[in-house]
C-alpha cells in the first residue's frame, strides 16, 4: 500500500472512531514486578525495560519540585502513587508502566517479594499550551511509612519539532533513548484522535485532552504520544483531525537502528479532501 493510501486508510479509521479521546482511569501499562495496573488498564507497549532505573538520561538535581505527591491505600489494600499539579498535563513512569492525565496521574503498586525498600518513579509536567515540560523523580518506599519526596531533574532534551497553521508539535527525549511527542492543536480542527498504529495496543500511551477556554485565551487540544525504543526497534504515533474540508494525518516515526547509532524521529503529513454529500432539491 502506498503512503498516500495508507494515510487515507488511517484517516478514515480515525475519523470514524470515537474511542481514542481522553481515556480514564489515568493509567496505561502492564504488569511489572512490584507494580499492579488497574483492571481496566491496557498492557505496556514498551518493547523492553530500561537497562537502569531511573533511566540514565534522567539526571536529578536534587531540588524540591513544585508538585504534590502522595502514597495512598486503595480498597484492595495495595498502594497508589499519585503526582499532581493543577493546570498541567502530568505523566508518571514506573519502569514499564506509564500513567498520564490532566492535573494528576497515578500508578497502583503492590509490595511483592522483590519490591525494593527504596524505589523511584519519573514524572513530567507539561504546560498544555506552551508545551514547556519539567521533569523529576519521586522517591518512595512501600516498606516504610516515610512520605514520598518529589525532586527536580534536568529538563528533557528537545527533539525535532513541527508547526502548521493549526498545530504546534515538540518532541522530547524520554531519557531512555525514546521520545515523547507533545502537540497543541487549535479548535479550528475537529475530530482530533491519537493512536499508535504499529502497536498491539494502539490506544495505549496516546492521549488527547480538550482544554477549556480560559478568559480571553481560546481553547485548544493537547496531545501526547509516547514512543519508547530499544536497540534495533521502531515505534510510531499518529494524530488525525479534520481541518476545513480536508482530513489530515500527522505521523511521527521513531527508530533506533543500533547502539552504535543515535535514535531518530521523523515527522510526515498526509491529507485528503473529505467526502461531501450531494445537494438535493426537494421541489
């Protein structure tokens, strides 16, 4: 199938679907030692666990972070790690489990026999309009009553970016050789959807958040797609929307050929005119 035909097929599937808008609960990911996802969560799409945890690309500066963090008990007796900052899009990563959402994110954890006495998770907080992102770690313990601590880390390294009349996209390196694609899409569009077309769980790790109008600031849509990588691997994400009379598919393809080469991210776009119903005369 040629690239234009593939894009048309993706667009047709996206525009016909209403399932990929912002999902709840704020959790995607699969089972990992010491962690238990909620029953409705989807399995992890990461191809492999990082060699080190936290990833070596996450450099902690050991300064307090301006986010709220807590550990709380669930009705099943497990513990839930929660990070919160109002007005931002929060992303929380614990090994192979990712959680994200407006204002807060959480991951449910179980101690287990092999759970470390001292552990950590990586958080990111993104301004949904400017796409400015801060990063840090949460240090916590399931074996003690100590309160979790949120620390700042060096800001994520920016990757390729893309702009058009109705969207602005900025990628960031995830600290473990992969990428996250962050986009702001204006309300001049409709039917905004995000998906990972090459994944066994295409709606996992792809989020769309409709932002309300704030005073004189027009509303918009924030999109985040995670693209984790392992050596010799690839991942892809796509955002589809309608603008005027055209359907648009904006795609991000990430690859990491080998450890001897650097990971790469490429943006492409395809569009087509949307079908228009014929005009009837009722006379």
